[in-house]
C-alpha cells in the first residue's frame, strides 16, 4: 500500500441504522474496526474525524429557534459522543488501540485535548487517533476539521467515506441516472462547478495545503481497504 498515514472522515449519519432505530449501528462499527485492524497490520497510521449527524442536525435546529452558534456547539458534543463510542468498540470488541482527542475544552477523564506532538506519538505507536469536537468553533463543518487535521498531521491522503455514492459526479447520481462520474478531478473544478463534495472552505484548504482526497462509498464490502489499495470505483482529487 502506498500510504503510510491516512485520515478517514466519517459522517455521523453513516453510523446510524434508521431501519433498526439505532443512532449507532454497533455491528457496522465492528466491521469498520476489522478493516482498520487489517490496515494497522500493514503499518499504516490512521486518524479519524467523525461527524455528529446521527445524533444532532444543526440545520434543522436553527429553523426551530436555536441560534446557529449554539446548534453548532451541540453538534460538537454529538461528535464527542460518537468518538467515545468508536473508541470503546475498537478497544473492547476488536483489540485495537485508540485515543480520543478533542478540540473542545472538556474534562481529561473524558477526552484528551488535541496536541499535535501527542497525536503524532500515538499514531507512530500504532494507535488510532479519533478527533472529536470539530475545530472547536461554530460555523465550521467537520469537513473543515478533517482537512485541517490532515494538514497538521501531514496525512498523505484524506479518505472521504460517502453513504452509497462511489465518488464525485457532475450531479446527484441518486436523482440523475445519467450523472457522469469523475475518476480524477482538481480542486478548482470542484469549486467552479459547486460540486457537493465538501464545503467550499474545506476544498480551498485542501487545495492550499495540497491534501489529496479520495472519495469512495464507505458502505461497500471491505470498502476502506479497497479504497487504500485503489480497487473499485472512486474519485481522486488533487492539484
């Protein structure tokens, strides 16, 4: 495998199972952990940024009278809940070593404040670093947090796991059966076409820091391992 250090961005929505009315599908997380276990065995260092959309949707909250800034802080707490759940399942069910680091001030018994030196140390020791709390400020998405963290830890690729979509298209493939898939695309083209990959701030930051993006369907069988090996259908975003 060509990568030595990767960052995986997971949406909170992906963790949920709406049919079973589960905010976190534990069987799904165990399958994720088994893939990560295989990747760690290959001496690849893994960081994860997780969203909170399975527990809290800030956009709908704002429509119902909750100010955007407060809704975003509640969303940050949701990401902490998800990160702690991932850490526990990884360690207790799958024998992986994991560490939750947080950009929001919180008791260290719950999560360790983010520190780049410590994060690098954990990664080099084979631990999975799970980043929670976004960037610790409202008005910024977890996409931006993922791009920022990838820049800080010098990840060689940012894996964007999408729900049921195997890369970037010129329109929504769930609506338009004739949507055109991009095998490779540049940051400027994404911004010009206003493609819904990440928010524009995150795309611009990825461009400025030359962060390679790999967009894939995270729901497929062995999807993360296949993405790293560049098997199957995906989109690469780079300069």
